[in-house]
C-alpha cells in the first residue's frame, strides 16, 4: 500500500470514530429531554401535596397523610403566601419542613376580633368554651367563630382564625406537579 493510501485510510477511520462520538445515542437524548421537562412548583402549576401541620407544643393540628392529597394552584392564594413561597421550585417526590411564624401564618390574635353577645342569642347547647358557631357577616358571608368565654349574662366569641397567634410547622411531601 502506498503512503497516501495508508494516510487516507487512517484519516477515514479517525473521521468515522469522531462521527460516532458526536452522534447522540437516541435513548440518552430522550432521557435528557425528559430531564428538562420535569415540572417544578411555580405560579400557575397545579400541585398535589401530602402534609402534616404541627403546632409549637407538638400537637398535630391537621394532616392528610393516608388520605386524599391537597391539590391547589400555585399563586392563586389558596395556601398561606409564605408557605407557597417555601414550596416554589420543588418537584414531585421532594419533601420539605417549613416553619412559619404567627405573622407568616394566620397573624397575631387581635383583641378587636372578640365580641360580647347577649347569652340568649347563643344556642344553649353552644354556651361552652370552645364551641364553634357559624356567624353571618353584614355582607351575608358566613364565618366560623368560637366561644371564648361564658359570663353570667353574655358570651364572648372569638372571630380570630383558630390558628392565629400560633407558630406553624409543616412536613410536606410533593406528590405531583402539573
């Protein structure tokens, strides 16, 4: 074989090897595309989570573990804003613990949200501390209130959210992001 032929053959082999090296394997290309398409929690996404809400004293205030997931749309005000911010960027399968102060949660207990009502206006079976009643606001909307104190001639009801003034601890697992 003459020298030019050997050189051309070696060049062709090297060029073929180079082409093989830069042509992606279809399965790897598909995996790379799928990896880029994994949705994360961001505004407008529909998210399903499993959670346990615990108070500072360790009491479990709420949980859906073992039940139906909580599904919400990120950015629509369906969760506490501080909680939504903490979940931003997580994907399905991620878990996170989130601590919220009372101010980040349901706010402080506000004294102006306590109201004294004549005892006769409260059903007799609801005249005990902790009883939950449904009140109607001037605009017609209904809201839950709790009996805070029972006095001789009046009952003090509390319009604050039941978790107002509480630090909140959430254990969250993201089940799905669409």
